């Protein structure tokens, strides 16, 4: 067994959306960082749908962008169509979405990773954690190489013991025909993490030439298009349209041959991104379901059928597709499939996404039970930042529910856990009027600058923009770029329109912050507190909340339990 000649401060395993953000954050914060991946050619690959953003998700990407993440800029570079969802409603629910060229997105992210200083990307498969005694030393690869690092971030996606299904055919796989990652799950379980199984899926891809486009409804992007990133001043490339189709009675008649209902697939799939089998069986009153036909790129004929995720046998998939008006003769070039994979119960993590069982180990993305590129990227960024800070003995950076959707997601994961793939949407946040897509920069950009992830010149322009929003006045756009006076006026108008609602949310946020100041000891023996009910003792012991506020968000914890905890915390502090 050999040892890699270089020692790193941060090691990131997996180069999907979480891994890319984690590795870039570590390197940009000045840490020697290693990115390990099974295949260097799939860095930043869009494994499923060709879009970034959407309801709830788009706000999270804007927050990531304000903090110094890469995803929004990558989407703007590869954008095919730009939309603001819910545009007909108030700005509080506006959500940006970008349809991307999947190849351009992947190659763009690969280039950014390869050009990043202090970041080495190496093709190898991490097969085990390298632990000596109680100390994490790094990872051990399938080739027997030991990679040493002060902190390790696991971003394994759907690869942990992945098993793909098409009809009654099942085979090991992490994504499409790529092999799974084997070995890490056993090490995580041995270290004390609770490992479970979840499921996700993807729809078939069709050949554009075989689609009867004139039978479909055309959907165009916004004109003019709005960039997803704060730092993209304009979108200049021509946009491509999507098209809308609908399932039919005939479509629904072919669903009963799915392995999801034959018992072959045991794991739970995402409630808010269900397979077509799930939708037809669970919503029998619906006469049809909407499908979106989305191009996968400018230089490919592959078309993604959004809304038709399936693991039906290939012959049934062909019958299903042909039952849709406009797709009668459509050629399936890649069948849809389902995939089962291992994940770790996220209640075993701190708010920094660090393992409470293995100090120095961070988990991000689908390994924590989430689904979606955006959720993964945001977790990867937080884990990467905190791994970088741990490597230098610095305190972690924590995002709260009051200040970001990212904070809402992490708090949900570590407090409530998951029993199905977690997806971000607007209703999960208590402070929706405050946590808008249009003010992500005002909420978080200063924190990104403090981390060293926002250039000084950009921050100075932001300060001028913020001063105008908050204090009035005008400046030439040249002094504000990439912001503008149009942005200033829009922000002032929104603040004025929502002033009463924002004031109420601010008061609620202040009450929440007050409860978050009541710290609960990390070593407290909840099992010994007889005044707490059996369920409360079990859940508090499992989650080990940091504060009284977090304890109150654990399902099953009652107001009387909180009163007991407050009394105990006060005694310990005395």
C-alpha cells in the first residue's frame, strides 16, 4: 500500500455539484485541496435534468452565488433558456431557473476546477476512510493509495452501493453505466453513522428529429433574459425554447408493469419529484400529466422528457412515449432508469455538516438524503468552507434559518432527518418575505467577502449599491457594475411594498434568535432526565441539539420538554 506524496488540508471525494463547490471553496480559501473522482471527464456532470434553479432552489443558488460559490456562474455560461418562475406573483416567490447545455456546463466546471490554484484533481476511487485510533488521517483508494488530509468531505451522490433498475433488469451502477462506489458505506456504518437506502430516477431521452414538434406547445424564455449570477452583467446568446406535451389515458394504462410496484425497488423516492408511475398510481383522478421536452444542448439531438421519470421495462417505455401526442414515432436513445443508493442519517451531523462520530469528516449532497443539484451544491459549499476552516483550527461558519434557504435546509436535515429524499421548496422557510431571490446579495455577500471568496473590487461596488438601497441617492451605473440603478430602484420598491410583512418576519426572527442563544451542552445526558418523556429522551440523544431553538424544531418535542431543557440549561450555566 503506497502513500500519495503530497499531504492536503482538504480532501474532497466525488466531483459532482457538491464536490465541485467543496473543492473550489477550500482552494479559494487558500487551502491545499485534493479532489478525488472516479472519472475526471465527469467533473460537474448534470446527471439528470438539464436545468439549474426553480421554485425554492433558485433562491438557494442565488445565496450560494452571493457567498462565492460557482454554480450560478456556470449556469449562466451554459444557459439555453432563462426563466423567472412565478413572475405573475409577488417578488417574494420569484424563482430563477436556467435551462443549460449539459456538455457546456460540465466542460465549464472541469475547466474552472483545473485552473483553480491550490486544487489538484486526481482520478481514483476512495474505498475507505483512513482512521488511526480515533483520528481521521484521510482516505484509502481502491488502488491501495493512502491520501492524507486534515479534513475529508464525502460527496458521493448516488454512487454508494448504487443499484440501477430498468424493468426487471438490475445491475450495480452509480449513474447510467458508471460503476458504483463500494466500501465507504461499511466504514461509515462502522464509525457509528446510520446508513439507509433511498431511490431516485431519470426519464428517457428522445431523438429530436423523431418528435412531431408542431403538435406540442412552445415555451420561450424571458425576454430579456435575467442572469442567475449576481456577477453576470448580461446574457447575450440566443435562447432555445422548450415544448410542452401531456400524457393520455393510453399512457396511464401501461404503468402497471413498473418494478416500483412489483417490489424490486425497496427504497423511497422523492415525494416532490415522483416517477410517472408514482404520479399515475397516487393521483388517479388526474386525466393527464404535463411533460416538458427540454433540449440537452446546442450540439446534440437528445431531448430530456421532464416529468416522465420511470424505471419501466424498455418496451413499456417505448409504448408509454408513443402514447403521448407528438411523440408517436419518437426514438428513445437512452431509457429511463431508477437507482437505489446508500445515504447517512443527517442527524449525525453538526450544523457545519461535520460528522459527530468522526471529527474532521464532512458529508454533503445526496449522501445526506437530499435530491437535486442545488441542494447538493449548497451543502458542498458549506462543508468545503468548514473543512477549510477546521484545517486551520478556525471556528465553523454556520448559516441560520432566518438568513438563508441554505440555513433552512441544513437545520431541517440535522434536526429532523429524512425518510425520503429532501428537496428544497419555498414553503419550508418561515421567513419567505425576507429570504427572496432578489436580496440574496444583501443578506450574504458580506459573509462571502469575509471568507475571502468575493473579490475586493466587487465588494466595493456592492457596498455602493447597498448604501443606495438603504440610504437613498443615485450613482452612475459604471460605479455599481455588475449592479445598476435599476436594481436599486427595484429593491427600494420591493422593500416598501413588503415593509409590514418584513417587520413581522423580523420580529419573529428576533424571537427565534433569542431561543438560539440558549445553548444546550453537547455532553448532556438526556437519558438521565426522568422529567422528559421516553420519546423526548431518545430524540434529544440522537440529534443532540446545539440550542433550545433547535430542540424545539425536533418532531415530538413538546413545550413542556422545552421548559425542562431551559431550566436545565440555566442550571448548567449558573
